[in-house]
C-alpha cells in the first residue's frame, strides 16, 4: 500500500496505517447479515450460497461485491472507450510533417545554398513515400539544412526508443527524455545485464548475488522495488505481455508501421534486438501470462506505446479483479481479493468497502453462527438459529401485543398470570412484591404498637406480601407443518419455516418447561430438529399425509401425560395420503374416503388426549375450507385463516392461548 508521510512538528511522523485491520473501523453488525442469510437458507439456499449472495448484494447501504464489480466494469469501459492505440504513430507523423515543412522553408530562404543542391533536396522531399515509417527510414542519410527540422527528426528516433523502453519498463519514456549518448549506453548495458540475469535464472543457476548486484546498479529503472528475481520476472513479464496484447490490438497496417519505425529507435536497430531477446526469455519463464489477448478501443485520444502498455496492465488488473469478484464456488473467500490492484484501479474508497465486506465475512465465520460440517459445507449453528428466532419473535411480539392490548409475549406466562390477590411472603417465593400492601403492613404494625412513623418505617419480613399468580401450566406442543410441494409453489415455504423457528425460540427461551415437537408432513411425516426444518429444501412430491403427522403428535402427547397437549396444524391442502398398517404409504387424489377416515380417527384420538387444537388454513380453496371447518367442529378446535406473512403471529398467539387447561382434558 502506498504510504503518505507527513511531518507535523519535530520528531513526529504520520503515515497511512497498514499494519493489519483498521483499529478505528466501526464494529461489525451481524444482525442484518444474519437475518438475510437466514431468510435465504429458509428459502432453500445453502448457507454457503446465502452468505455469498448477501456479500454480493451488500447490506442496506448496497455496498456489496456487485457494487465493486460494477465499478470495475465502468473503469474498464472508460479505458477502452476514450482512447486509441495509435498515439505514437500520430506523434511521429506530426513531428515528421513539421520537420519537412521547416526544411522546405529553410531551402526557400537560404540564398547561399547551391541551386543544384537545393533542387536535389527538394526532389528528395517531394518523393518521400506516404508511409511515415518509410519516410523516416529514407531520411536517415538526409543532410538537413534546418536546425529545427534536424531536431524534430532526431526527436522521432529518440521518441521511438523511449516508447519501446517504456513498454517494458514503466516511466522510462519520461526518465530518458533529453537523454545523452551516455544515458543510452547505460540503458543498453542494463538490458544486457538483465538478459544475462534472466538466462542464468532459467538455467537454474544460483543468482542471488547476481540479482543483488543488478539491482544495485540498475534499481532506479524498477519502481516496483522487486526483492527477489522472481518478483522482478513477474513485474517484467506482466508488462511485456501487456505490450504484446497492445501490439495484437493494432491493425496490420499499424503494426507494420511501428515495426518499420522501431528500426530507427535511437538511430540503431540494436535496441529492438535486445528487447526482442528479452521478450523471448520472459515468455519462456512466464508462459502463463496472457500473451495472445487483444482489445477493441474506440475514441479520439491517442496513446503512446508506453501509455498503451500501462492501459493494458490496468485492463489485466481489472479483468483479474472481475474474476475474483465473480467467484462463488465452495471455499472462495474475500481474502483472495487483490486489494493492491483494487487501490490502483478504483482508489481507497473501494478498498474501504472491500475491507468492510472481508471483516463481515470473517465475523460471520468466526462468531459461532456458522460452522463447517464434515462434508466441508457451511451450516447455521444452533446459536445462529437462536439469534434468527429472537429477531423473528420480536417482530411477532409487536403484532401479537398490538392485538392483545400490549400484552408482552416475552413476559406472558413466565411466572404465571397475576390473579390480583396477595399473600404473605414465604421462603422460596420468587413472585414480585406488592409494594403498597407491604408498606401499609409496616405502617400499621408500627402505629398499632404505639410507635411513631416520623423517623421512617422499617420493613420486617412479616410485612412483605407478594402478588399471587395462577399456577403455571406445562404444555406438550406439537407443531405440524405441511411440507408438500404446493407450500413452496405458492410462496408459503419461507413463512412456514419462520413460524416454526419463532415458536421454537419462544418455547426454548421463555417456556422451557414445555416440550415442543416439530413434525413435517408431505407424502410421509417425520419429526425434525429446527436446524433440519429451516434448511429443508422443497421437493416435487405428491401427498399430504396429515394422518401420519397426527400419529407422531399423539405419540408425543402420550409421553407427557401430565402436560397440557397443544396441537397446531399448518396446511394448505386436504389429506391425500395416509400410512397403512404395514407401514406403506397410500396416495390418491382427490382424497380417498379411507384417507379421510383414518385422518379423522387420529384427530379424535388427539381430542381424547385433551389436545387444544388449532388448524391454520392457508389459501382460499373451498374444499379445504369445508374439510378444515368440519374437523375443527368435531374436536372443539379453532380454525385460523391467516395471510402467509401473518402466520407466525397467529401460531404464537394460539400457542399462548392453548397452554391454558382445556375442559376436555383427560385425567
């Protein structure tokens, strides 16, 4: 990372912090991410895919991987849309035109020049070929009369040499501007030493000392500051490959012109020979670089060869960033993102966004909300389930409290409902004090004993009264959720899972004495842990086996004979499947009379066990409505027909009501 140093006062040095995570970065808020990941998991995505999707989409500020990818794409379009690659050819043509024009003016006004020499010079200028490269070559032995024309012509050869070097070594075009013969000789020596170093490395020789000597002599030519020969090769190969891609992007005519002009670089073809040899060595050392690519450019601003090569390096950076941002396979992480390249191409603001996403991803992985299973896939942990459930329960509590006159679901039933009566405190009581009765008892005791209350009243144990509450009921709860494909097809899959998770959280956090069993029923029924139900994928499977689900629920009730049974059924279809005596599954549509009969029989068994039954009917199917209403009347139950988004609140409210002992409870 580039460091910006600034001196403020004697002995104080300030620079950009680059020693690891930003110590001043705001703390990572996992709630939004966990809610979004949990929602996608409930919709059927794997936790890994859900995490990647949130990182792509970003949080409420929208700064995710997609936003970074968009900025990368815009930067790439800017580079290719506003420039052309023939800047060097244009500059050569302009210098040549100016040199020839100055020479013609000098010939016209030089009265001392021999008429024969003037005529020969004018004939040579008139017969110059239209190709700038051919004209430059033909003028190599021309005797210039104009000093300015001579300077412009020499500038052409100097420009070509600097452009050729700038393609391989960033900044050489500026560094060699106005170069002397000694500077050119030093450059030639640097190229020879570099080629020797790379050849020795390719042979497998120990080049550590040779590399150190080379950098001591020529390190100024490498602003990247390579510390090893491999780093040097990486930098050189990346730029050489970019130069080759630039060449590939030129038209055949442009390539021919540059090749011809290149022979005049620094007035000698020796430079091109050295650069060609260097390219061959680099291609052999780094064959994996993109040596064959090309780009389509459009626009009016021409680029020189060095600038064009830099643009191709920028494009390579941007392409690599786009690939890194698009990775979504297992094991891919944001730590793989090249932040140095991101800084070069998009600036520090983009890096801040990327680091925030990296911290968020790492925090999700390290917070205990996600763990990696034996098969290598991520999964939501019980801790994540609790956090998701609490968030869902908060939303549901607001809805239920509004309908119940501000009754707080978090406190309801926690120690029994208050009856309005009080009694004297006894050892072991945890009920809240009745402050009014307690203080009154103390004052009455003091006054009745002839004492004075002017100096205050001391409360004694016998004065304390507590508020009586109704005896708390232990409930045995069975939540039966329809997992047939119609639930997913009609957008009820996620509300069903949210409902189960909210109820599970309420029971396990506020009513720990209750026993909840989750039962999913499609073609067959089975009990599920909350993690399994939340991660359940929808399957194309015909059948709604409420009969099997009721069998499992009644078995659960029988295991808890002293608890109040609460039966909650969520479904969007009539029973079309049942379990036969041999364990086989029977399916028929429309519902077979036998399926209806065995389902109703098992529901009657629930009634005899004293279950408080609520059926949540989803959808507007008239046949389902008639069937559900008839079943509810038969067992003295309740039918609720909520919208899918209101399902969770309806189920939680019914659970709280159903915990009260029913009149038909079996002894």
